[in-house]
């Protein structure tokens, strides 16, 4: 059996080269965003066809970019201050650190070769996300708190579901925030392009999790399903509780940082000068979510809860409502 470190640090695909020419980069980017199964007819959850299609999608949309060769753009002092003052960096790095371990632990306990391969690559990509963030922190001299030890979970399935459901919600809102940051000029275009593959990778991750969930539910014995659904509800309760407070950390210089554990949902005022209502923000998130997921086979499952909540908010808030502003004027 592979060690967890082997799964998330030494995946064979780590050796794939990144070719510098624009044509190769564009081809890799296109392949990372578009995929359809050659299998005709429906991909019914729980079937071998569905399982193989999900694994094939994740494998064939892999983008071989390498954090070690990213050329971080030089930022002017004002932009640098905006980026480094965001209350997210400690939590972002630590979240990816926990995610890579949890994904690897779950992959390690699987016997099905298709699902195991997809989960192993997912763990490797989470580790790559952590590397990207670590390189950014280093490039822009962001003061960080010492990272806590990353402990292998005792309840592996629970830890995997916490990470998976959390990514589904956070990615939905992050897609919208990223679009607003790009539109408002909060991030310079060079930095937007640097992070773009990471954002699209999150779209693949949440599709993988959504399809794991449908496959797992469909293949569970009937007598195990009630307990599993209770655990799903417990995960959601835990995630709500986890996001209620700021997280306080201390960096190596003794400075206290308040880190927003719910930044993906609440951070629009920090990344954009655009004056936007809550209703319109939900519209941006829905559009970006649809855009990022549209290139993947429509027969594969998509996360539903966050988009459905956003649609409900848009339904109950009138179009002309300015009661719930989440941005501020420039």
C-alpha cells in the first residue's frame, strides 16, 4: 500500500513537463476545460460506465503546469498592499495542507482502481495548490503564522466529505469573487492569468466530488444509506459552525492576524470596488459557475446546493432592490 506522502507528493503525473510555447499552453488549457465521454446514452450513477467516465474525465483534463516555473508578476506598492493584506493567506495554505492529506488518506483506503486513481490525482493537485500558494507567499513576502502539524484523519470518510462539501461551496463563491476582482482591476491581469489554472482546477475537483457522492450513494447497501445521509447532514452542520468566527493566528514576527474562515462568501468588499447588490452577486456566481463547468460532459453530476441557494436568493430579492449591498463605491 502506498504511503500518503507518496500519493500527494510523488504522483507519476508530477513528471509531466510544462512546455513554454504558447501553443502547448493553450492546448493544455483547452483540454483542462473541455471533456466528453465517448460512451453513448446516459451515464447512470452507480454504473461501471459512470465510474469509468468520471475517472477518465479527471485524468484526461489534467493540466501539467508547475508552480516552480511560475513567473510571479512584479506588483506596484498599492497593489502589493491590497494583495498581502487580504485576510486569507494562512487559512488558504492550511486548508490546502489539510485537503491534500485528507484526499490522500481517502485514496489510500480505496480498492477500486478507477476511483483510487482519480482520488490520488486529486490529492496530488491539492498538494500543487499548496505549492502555488507557498510560492506566492514567498514572492510577495506575506507574513505567515507557523503551519500546524497536519495529522492523518482517524475518520477518513468524514474528513473527505468535510473537504469535498466545503470545496463545493467555497468554489462557487470564489468563482464569482475572482470574476469581480478581475473586472474591478483588484488583481493585475498578469496575476489573474497566473491563478486561472488553479481556479479551473477547482471546477474539476467539485465535479469529481459531486460524482463520487452520486456514485457512493447509488452503490451503498440500502441498510447503510440512512446512516450515511445522517453523516452528510452532520457535515453541513459542522461546516456552518466552522464558518461563524474569524480565526486568529500569529506570524513569525509576533503579529496577530485575523483570518476570515468564510472569505469565499463574504469577501467581495475586499477584492472589488464594484458596488453590487447581494442579488447581483449571486447572479455573477451563477454565471461563473456555469461557465467553468460548461465544458465538461453534461451527463456528469454537478454540485447543487450552493447554486440552488443563490437562485433562491435571486428569486426572493426584487431586481431593483438595493437593500443588501455587498460592495462599495470606488
